[in-house]
């Protein structure tokens, strides 16, 4: 029998980490909707700084680690650049209202369609797949640019990326589900839609993406539901519209917060809106505008065929009027309604010229 | 048998809707808003909290000032929609809430306050509202 090894002195535990902690004795309690982000906004854990100096990826509320490396070169460290008051709420809603493009769309209801209808639907599906690439890429980039201290806003953007990913796949699936396929790329990722990714500032990006871009696409999804040929398309467009409305809500609430917290930036925001209204909202940048493969596809689907194109175009024009009214009211709700009173916005004038 | 429109009818639909877990997923789920229903001159206010519709009350026009949005149709149009839902075990392609909204010049969903953020809740929770009215296929309705 060998002698027992003397290990004394080799396994002294350094438990000093046990003294390094954030506020203790925290006991978050679930509300009627479960344990939500709103329920854990307790004491210091719920306090967001106006300006963050957190460059180390430290979770908000945790004890700092002296000498730790800077792992993030976060461009967004000022609260009013990204904040919105209902971020926690929107995040929980996004998680709870997820759906599956594989099993929540009744694909079995799709039946063969006339060639012109199938081609128009496939063209639209191709366009949406392109657009959703941009809508997913852009928020993803800004997530990594944002300090962890504003994690609630980051969480909403991450949920948006998941939503856009699902939109990309559901339209790709539709294009391939009924004897058609993808059509020619429309180039939607260039021009104004593509330029969303050139934004150098989060609010600039949000005004283009969430308010102008997604507001326009929301209307198109709703149109998609209206002109659906089967229950599968009906569900697909309706569920996408829900997600899109949540993204629009992010933009409206961020603009409200920004407007109140940094009024000196209001003129700058108006300039972004000038640009958006001249292009994606009322100009040729609007995919629902007259002409082009997407506009023509919409008219064919709304009218019910190539031979009813003019009827479809009249319906499209009527729906675009609604789209403009909703956009205008969203801008008012976001706190920038004076542009419609003081003559700065030429929205309706531009629309009449384009219609 | 519940007569439409009445609190009794909405309560019967609420019972079916609240008891069906399948409508809490698949794009349904948390829905927090106050929605008005205007059936001609009759007004009802529905409260949605979490995954349930928690209350339906009869109200008057003034109550519509406080709802996030309200659905406004003539009694004959409501009857057509509900009958269609009953016949098809859910709205067919021409009778979904979104389709009815876009086919009307002034829309189906509107508000007194004009705040689009609140009106957008109709789009944000549209699948839930569709599930709610589709649940009426499982009750007997009298007009």
C-alpha cells in the first residue's frame, strides 16, 4: 500500500469572487405575463445611464472588473440615440408572438394558379426576399455597435433580426411552393432601400428603416393578405404584417424619445424625413409605385390578372393613399407633425405627381 | 344561442377564445389593448390582456374616445362577416379583418384620437383578433 499523497496547501480556494457582486438580495417576482424584462427592472438593475462608459461588455448591474480589456468599440453610448420607453414590452411581445414558416402557414392550401398570377406572386416573393435581407442586416450591425448598458433596445433589434430572417425564408418558400420559382432580382437592395445601410447614425437608420421603409412594407404585406389566392398566402402575409407593425412601433417610440430628450436634433430628423418622403414614401423608391416589376405585379394581383391591370392599378392607387395617410399619422405620433402644417412636407403633392 | 350584438355574445366568444391554447401560439399570443366594436349605433369595448380577452362591456360613443382603435361596420356587414366565419369555420379569403379593412375607403379600423401608434395595434395583433372572431364559429349566433 502506498502512502497517501499530501495535498495540503495545493487546493486553497480563492473565493474572493464571492465578494464581487452587483446589488444583492434581489428577488424579482413574476407578473401575470411571467417573469418579464419589465419585472427585473429592480433598483440599480433598472437604471440606464444617459451616457455609457461601458466598453468591456460588462452586463449592466454586474460588478466591474478592474483592468479588463475593452472588447467593444461601441458607437452608440448615448441613451437618446437608441432608447425607447417600451423596449422591454416590445421584446417580450416579439418573443411571445413568434411563428414558424414551416408549420404555421397552411402550405397544403396552395393550388395551381394561372401563369400571370403565379409569376406576379413569385416576383413579389423575390422582391420581399431581397428587401428582408436589408431589414435583417442593418439592425444586426447596430446591435454590435450598442453598449450592453442599453440591452433592452438591443434585445428588440435582435428579435427583429429573427423576424426578418423568417420573412426571408417564408417568401423564398412561397416562390418555390407552386411550380414557379424566384424571378429576376429587382435591385431593391440598391437605391434608397440599400442606402439605409449607409446611415452613420442610429436615429438616421431608424427613421429610414423603421418609419419609412417598414411602414411602406407593412402596407404591402397588408395588400398581400388582401390579394392572397389561398389560405397559405393569407396567413403568410398577415403574420409578416404583424411583425412589421412591431418594427414600426420601435421607430415611432424611439423618435418620440429622441425628440423629447434631444430637441436640438429635430431639424436633422426632419432632413431624414424630407429624403424619405421624396423617395421611398412617394417617389420611385416606393416599390408600390406605378411601373416596375413590383408595382406591375401588385396591380396584376389586385386586379386578378394581366387583363385587369388597369383595375388593379386603380386599387393600388387607392391603397397607396391609405399608406400615405398612415405614414403621416405615424410621423405626427412620433412628434414631427409640424412638417405637415408648415408646408415643409410635400408628401401629398409628390404623390399626386407620381400617381 | 347568443344574439349578436350583445355582451352575452361577446362573452360566449371570449370563453371559447380564452379556453383555446392553440390560438396562443402560431403568431397569436400576448395582446394588450382596448378595442372598440361599433355595430351600427351599438358600441362594445373589449379588453385584451396577455393571452386572454378579459372583458366585454356595452358602452356608448363617448367610450370610443378611450379605446386604442375600434372596428366600425354596419350591422349587415357584421352579420355577413360572422355568418361567413360560421359557414367556413373561420373567415374565408374575402372576410378576414385585414381584407375588410383594405376594401373600405375609410377602413374598418379607426379611432377618435387619430394616434397611428395606437391604431397600428390592429395590425400588430391582427392574428389574435382574427382568432377571436374565428372562435365565434364555435358558438350559435342569432341575429
